[in-house]
C-alpha cells in the first residue's frame, strides 16, 4: 500500500511539474521562432548580388538598384496603397478580407511570409508581422490585416496590425492597453524603420470596421487586439501617427 501511495505521489509530482512548465516551454519556443523569423527578414535587406542587373542595365540603373534594393517591390507597395485609398478599400467587406492578402512579396521575388516586424519599446514587444490575419498567422505573431495599407508609410495610409492578447499562455498584444499618447511604435520593413507615436486609443465592437479605415491626409498605424481579456467580446485599438523614419 505504501509503495502504491509513493508511486501515485511521484506521478502527481511529475504531472504538476509538467503542468507548470508547459507554458514556459511554449513561450521559449515562440520567442525563438520569432527571433529566427526576424533575423531571416533582416538578412533579406542585402539582396544577393547575383540577382542584380549588370549586363544590359546602365550604370545609373545599377546604382539606383544598389541604393534601393527591391525597387520594383517598393514601388508596387506604394501603388497598392494609393489604389486602396482611391478605391475606398472596397475589398474590405468581411472577416475573410482580413485573412487572405491580395499582395504577396513572392510575386516580386522576395521569399518571405512576413512584411516586416513591429517593435514597441515601452511594453517590450518585438514581433514579426505576417501577411494576412489568418488563424495560422495569428498563432505565430502579429499580422497585417489584408485590404488595409501596406507598412511603408505615406499619406492616406492606415496599416492595421492585429495580434492575440494572449494565445496558449503567450502574451502578444495584451499590454497595448498600457500605451499612452506619445509612446513609440516602430515598424521595420525592407528599407527603413517607420516611427509612429500613439495619438489615440479606442474600444470598439468587432464588427465596427469603419474604425480601421484610411483617414484622408494622415499616415497611420492601427494596432488591434481582443478586449477585455479574457472575455474578448470587444476590440482595443491603438492609433499611431507617422512622425519619423530611419
């Protein structure tokens, strides 16, 4: 009988250790993957020279390409944002509109599933930004809501970035409720880091999409997460206005 009790005690101890260590293991795995993804994105900033034009292109074209890598992609992203504004985001009609991007980096020879990464120093956040707010992407980090402005800045833009407050014991955007006016939000793309400063916060219902539309004349980023945790029947929005880039 005593042996059975000891065996049961050992089993309960092992189960207890597993129960409390599981979230830690998940968090470490998530953090490692996020760091790896961001590092791989940073490596893309220096294109392989063998992919550069050097045969039929002029000296001026080669110089421009070296100073602005992925120039065609950059121009296409600005063009997309301009068309989005002129079309009044007509494609933003339902949840599926957020999930399935109609702009892919791979169409321009850039092999990555992310558009950049977000850094929020005041709440110690650094996450890759996946292209499209699908269930799969939401499990991996921050996500770009398709049919909103791509993260390159410019007038008449509003790039909407969403993340879970908490997912499987991993905190993502839960702390954005602590952000206050003047706090910085940094968005790094293939060419530069855009510096936004918080100008407003807002609590909305999940179907109140007018709050994430482009605001004419402004260059915005909007962060979105479920609220209040853990009930999640609303959305918490943080608006940032572009103030600088480097």
